[in-house]
């Protein structure tokens, strides 16, 4: 097994360990490190972090942590938290013109429920979109593992009937994604392109990092040539340079696409991108389920673990 696969397996095992979770949560250094990557546990804390980002002209997309919810009451509580968040962002004058939007996993708001999950999730997503519309902002549907891709895209199509600004996430490591990009590279369509975070079989996803990068570039070419609004979610300097070059090749203005990075990673580069007049949006997670989020992010790519460990000693 490749060393990176061994590391990923070990990290994912840690994410399910209650013993390790307890040790990390109680460790004196944890809170300081976690605060860099997670915007607290409450709506008020998330709004405060968003306000701080806006002082450096960075945009935000906020994610209330949690997924694969199999309890209806919890799914409804997640929906209600998003509505409260959007109302709070509007009250703080942070949401207008999409400056701060929300990212939503359908499995967190009911899709994973054993009965009528898709319908329940769609109804909850509509309620969140209605709150976003009142606030003058947008919603992006997060993508999860490949077994839910078609259902998520179906929900996207249904939501866009009334809310045409709802954004989608596509994962470059899936073999199907270039075709999905062609389908979604249309006027008014917002598409976040990321590499992909889940362990997928070779039959549906590229396994080699170089192949994933090549797929990412092919997908970027489709999105930048299309009539939609590409959202380039990457920390990779090479891919960021390629995205900017493609945007220039197609005569795109800086407000016709954006870059996206995670809260706490390459923060100085985030500010530099914003200072150069580009749209720079930061993915801002918050909520009590921060431990699982952090460990899964470290498991996605060894580089993320390096960023995390380096943050113990530096603020770069």
C-alpha cells in the first residue's frame, strides 16, 4: 500500500476513536490550533470570523459541520441553524451580494434518513434557500461520495427552478466530472471545482495524484470556456496559476470567477489574492463536530497534515 494511503487509513481510524477524540479535545494546545481552522461552535462565533475576513476583502462560504444524519430531529435542527445563520449574517450586513453564503451537505439535512430522505432534504434545502434569498446571498450544495452524486445533481436541478443561483460542487477525481462540467457550464450556473475528498474505487475515480491534477485542469478548461461562474477550490499554486491563465485566455474579468481556500490554510496567500483584486472566498466551517472535520481534512491529502502541523509553530 502507498504510504499516503496508509496515512489516510490511520487518520480516518482516528476520526472514529472516542478515546483519541477525548484526548485531543481536552489537550491544552487544541483550542488554539482548532481556532485557526474552525470558526467556533456557535452561529455568533461563525459570524464574527466572517466579519474579520471581510476586513481583508475576503468572501466566505459557511458550513455547519455534520453529515450522514440519520435522526430527523437533528436534520431539522441543522436546517434551523442554517436559517438562523443566514438571518444573523444579514443582520450584520455581511451577506448582501453573496459576500457570505452557505455550503450545505444534503446528508446533513435529511438525505440519509431511511424513509423519504431525498424529499426531506429537498424541503429543508428550499427553506435554507428562502432564507438566503431574504439575506441577498446564495447557497452551494456540497458534494459527498459518488453514490450520492446523481441525487445531489437532481436536487440541484429542482432547486434552480425557483433559485437559479444555487451553486454546485464537482470533484475532479471522478471520471464523470468533465462531462458534468460541460452540463453545468451554462449562464448563471455556479460551480465549485475541487479535487475530491472521499475514498472511491478505481472504477469511478482516478487514484493517482497526477491523474487527478490532469482531470482538474481539463475540467477547469471546460468551466472557464463556458458561460457560468467557476469557483476554483484549491491550495495548489500550480492549479491557481493555470486557472488565472485560462481566465485571461477566455477574457474573463476578475468578478466572473473566484478562488476558494479553507479557513486557516495559506492565509497570507488568501490575502494576497484578494489584494490583487480577485474574488477570494474562504470556506468557514463551524459547529461542535469539529474533531471529525479536522481529521478528515488531514486524511484527504498529506499536504493538509503538513499545513496543520506547521500551524503549531507559524502563522503563514
